C-alpha cells in the first residue's frame, strides 16, 4: 500500500471523535450533533464499520464529528474476524486525529466491563476525554450517570433521543478545541463514488488517498454507510479540495434483504443527489451489467456530472482499451458523453488520473456558453435537420439562451413548446455536445413559449428569396 498522506492541518476543522462499546447509541449521538440522520441507527450490533465524518456547528463554532465502530468486543471470535479487526483499526485511526474524544456509555445498563476497557485505551491515547452517559431521557435518570465517574473522566448525562444535556457537554468540548484558523477555505467539490458491491470502490478510495481510510474486504456489503472524506491535494499547480463519498454497493432491489441494507441503499442514492460529480465504478472483468445500467440511470435521473472508472484493468491482460471502450459504449450508449478512465485499485495503475476526469467534468458542469455561439449552433442544427411536423404543424425555434449550470440548462423560445419532440430534443443535445464538448455534463433542454418573430428556418428562407 502507498505511504499514508500527512494530515492536512492547514484548513481542517477541530475533530470531535465519538467512541464506545457497541450499541450504546454512538450513531444516534452523532446524528444529534450534526443535525441530520447522517449515520445509520439500528439495534443490530456492528452497523457502523467505517469511521463516518460530518461537519457540525455549536454556538457558532464549526467542527468535524467522527462516528466510529466499537473499539472492543467480548467474544474471541469477534476479535479475530477481519471485519471487526478493520472496524477497530478505523476507530484507532480516528483517535489519532481527535482533538476531543466523546466516550459514549449507556446509563440504562450502567457501568460495563467493556466501558472500562475503552476508558483504559483512551487514557493511553492522551486526548481530552468526556463521557456522555446516554439514555438519560429524564432528570430522574441523571443520577445513574454518576456510576461512570469511576472511569476517571468528566461525565455528562445526555439523551440523544430527546436532545437533553448537550449544552453542558458541548460547552466543555469547545473549551478543548484549538484556536480558530483564519485561513479561508473554498467549498470542496463533492464526489460520490458508486457502483455494485465488490467492484472495488473502497479499495479505489484508499488507493486515491494513499492510506487505509475505509474498510476493505472481499465480503460483499462491507461498506454499509456513505462515508464522507475530505481530501486536499494539488491539481494542475493549484490547491484543490474534494469531499469524497464512498457508498455502499447498490444491489438489485430483490436482493436487498435487511433493514440495514435498505438504509445503505437510501444513503447511497442520497449521496448521488448531493454530489457535484459521480464516479461510476465498473468491474472490467465482468463488464457492464443490468444493475450498472440502473445505477447509471439513477445518476442521469439526478442530472449529475459523471465519469466512468473501469476498475480491475490488471485482470484483462492482452485487451486494448480502445476495443473495450467501443464495447462499453455499445452497452451503455446513453453514457457516451462521460469520460472513461481504466484503473487498477490493486496496483495503483491510472488511479490518480481519475482526478483529471473529475476536474474535466467539474469544469463542464459549470460551463457557460455565450449566447451568440449557442444560437449559431442551434440555427445550424435546425437548418441541417428541421424539426418534424407534429399533427401537421412544425416547431419553430426563435432563439436560445443558457439559464443555469449543474446541470447545463438551455431554454429554447418557440412557437409551441408541445411540438418539441423527445427525439428532436436529443438531436439538439447531440449537436450541442458536438460543438461545445460538455464531457460528463448533463444537458437539460426546455422549450418556452414566445411571441411570433422570424424563426431560424424562416430567416434562412427569407435570405434565399
């Protein structure tokens, strides 16, 4: 594995890391602090596997909250399981980044031997530690929190369910945060990494970051939640910030057989909706499947910038990228406009080139087309192929203008919007791509009614007369 990137201290927010034994309500507390359901909450043990991170704000102070899996397990088999070993490694990595550690306990069950084991580990970490005695849903329950004073850290009775006790807890946490940074930061470009299970999304993310940031296993469904990772680098000589989102594998609905997996699919879909650019990972050896087509359709439905990443290219020795690309476009013709990168997360081949594809798409989704060139392109398209007649009447386009970006939106002012046939709309989009590129950028063409004036075709006829 490549060497680990040094932590980015220049613009990072203070980090509040949530730890504790399994099933004490860490994810519920995480959601309460960030103000939304950013982590899956379920009674099943071990739902949180990767370390989740989200920005939060309290009394005007911004910081990052990290949710982790359980630090310790009772059963010997659980400790030896590779998934649980990875969960612990992710929690340990989060501790290394912490400015303040929030140890969550369960006031209902009281002090547990595993709480003592977690506390012992935290003392070795050397970070400020606060104990959040969760499930103190009423004032009568607050007295039970005193049991946790035996751990040797300040204790605060809270209820993630009812939002009790957070003012005192966060007032103390804020005291331990480092001084504010005066360095302004540009918004990060949001990148969602999606695909079927086991196409190598998490391995790709780790190779891109050059560290074991997310849990990797050959077991399908290892990634359960959408994991946000702030990634800073230099691209084309200038600093660039990305918010990478590693998502759970999207299976066919008939294959989704648990509540946790349904939540995972929902989070992955939401990550697509919130992204600026989506990287759709494909398995080079398997080739595009019906499920890949459905995921691609989901990206198009949300009108997101898109690039295709064909992973596991190391398994196709003897194949040429040119021939593979031809077959790929035949199978996914509706994604011909998206740039394609062939990579191997295992060897690192071309992984960093995916940043070039991201930047290419990011530039196109923000593209502004001048009105003059836009209208000349539409005019030439109409003259080359006039609109079809619908119920004996033909569409007349008077002029066009760009009305927005992300996606690129083009408004056509016409005599009757109902006469813009879907096939002709696609023809115009094809001509716009042929003239302006717009690789990876969705284009939305709409028709608006306008008062009569000479259309492009009528102007041409007048000139000929």
